[in-house]
C-alpha cells in the first residue's frame, strides 16, 4: 500500500461524521451520486477520494482498498467518525478484504452507529457483522413475509431456445425493442466484446461494459447509458451489483448466471424503487432446464415465454459469411467462443451446466461459425472416466476414421474435446 493511500483516512477524519465503505468502485460511484443529491443544498459535500485536497465535509465515501493502512488517528480526529456504513456487505469478505476491514474498524471510535447493507444473507455477512458490531445488532429484512425475493414490479420469464438459435433470437428481440432500455448479460468479457462488435456491424448500436475496459471507459459508458432514454448495454456481471441505472425496461440474461443469487442481482437492475416496473428474460438451452428448479427454490417466480422460430430474423447465413470473411471479427468470435466454453466449464452448478454435454456444432452456430473453430482449451477431458477395455476389431482397437475422429466410444462417452 502506497504512502498516499495510507494517508487517506486521516484526511476524511477532519470534520467527517460518516464513513461509507464500498467493495467496488461502481458501488462507490453510486454512493457519490446519492450523497451529492443529499447534501447539494448544504455547505457539506461528499468527499471524492480521487481528489487530493482536504476540506470540511459531512460524509466520506471510499472503496475498502483505498482506506487500508491508515494507522492511529490524531487526537483531533477522535470521535469525528460517528457513523460507519458498509455497502455490499456480502462481497467485502469474499473479496479478501478481511484484514483491511479489521484495520479500519480498529481505529474507528467504539461509540458509533454501524450499518451493513446486503441484498443477500450469507455466512460472510454474519462474519462481517461479528467483526463490525460492538453490541448485538438489529436485523431488518425487507423480504420477511414476501413470497418472492425479487422486486414487486418485475415481470420475469424464461425461454427455451436451441443453442444454435440463441443469437438469432437475441438479435430479433433487440431489433423489436430499439425504443427500450435493455441490459444484456454475458458470461465473459470476450463475449461482450464480440457481440457488441457484431451488433454494430449489422447496424444495431449498443453500449458495452466489461472488466477489460479501462476504468475511465467503464465510468463514461455507465453515465452515458444512465442518461440515455433508450439503448442497449451489453455487460458482464461487473454491472450486476451496485449500479443504479434509471428506467431499465428489460434485463436479458443471454448467458445463465452462476447461481440463483447472481440471477437476483442481475434482475435487480430494473424495477428499482417503489412503483417501478421492469421485465427480465432468461435464455436457457434445453439441457439447462433444471436451473428453473433452483430458481423456484430461491423464491424466484418465472414463467415461460414462447416465441415462433419461423418469425426469427433469417440472417444466419449472412452472419456466417460476415464472420468468415472479416479477419478481426473472426478472431473476436473465436476468443468469445473459447471464453464461453471456459466459463461454462467453470460453472459452480456442474450437474446442470456440463460442458461435455454441449453440442459444439450448435454452440459454434450461435457464434456465427459454420463449424466449430479450433481453439486451445485447458478443459479436463475426463479420459479415465470413459476409458474402457476394447477388443481388437479389424486390426484396430481405436476405431478412428474420417467420419469418427474420436474413435470408438462407450455409450455414455460424450466427450467433444481432444488433446493435441
């Protein structure tokens, strides 16, 4: 930690009555916006961590990693911080900030008000509560007695779509909702990059936010989309938490979330606030239908949305030619295809999201390839699981042929990946 960072909390202590800690920059940006509104008619202002000058202020906001390493405050600062607010409490300890939090809490006055906010109740939140509170806390749950955990004004649905038709369905949906404000979630940065490039090639303008963008680019895109009355934002889960974007009409989950908790955070970007309305649509391929059972168990009500395959845009062959003939788009598509498979393989719910059960020809079609591209993957082929004793037939044990490149396999052998 640099000396500049170590000095930061000393500064916020002068005249500061509240310290708001956020685990991510996007949460911090949201807090800055809200607090600016709260204090705009007074002489106080929320502190901007990015500025070096120190002035009198009522509220200070910070990311956890900007407040670490601060040492003991001076006598003039004792008692200055009367309130500690911790946003996204369920993520702070997940992000390995436990030691930083111990250091911050250690120097704060014991006589203070502490508030922890979290959209989900987890073991990590309980651990942070034990770390933060001096006395037994009051627990307030806005979901107590509710039959569902998502926002009241939110209409939620899912559609079962063959893997090969996923992008065509997405494209058709976006073309019919160009007058709406739509967020589309993907499982990887490369998928966001490729699909945003592809959509722009076929004259569908869109914003995109992902972790490979520089921070200034992400911040600018976020505020541009906030100000827009309509538009399409392609994003990863970097936008699933802590962003308060006004008037979002639709949340599309093109790639399924890792678990129901992440689904809840994603759809929480719409229907925000009392009386607000919004819609959410989850794309599932037939092999992923069991995920609906877990959503139901988590008190997430979804209903099936049907569509007519015959009415989808007839552009598959055109897109395949475009990707085949454009070097940069082809490379981007390969990177996205590879990242999709790697993300699928790293899924926590492997009983549902099993990469070895995917139809790679159909997956390739969804990335506008005529056939699966050759990409390097570090995916376990589970060779030992499928290895069976074979008898020699026609001078060969393997059964390799041009039409059967994987050789003779047992009935339950569904491998589609090979080692080179």
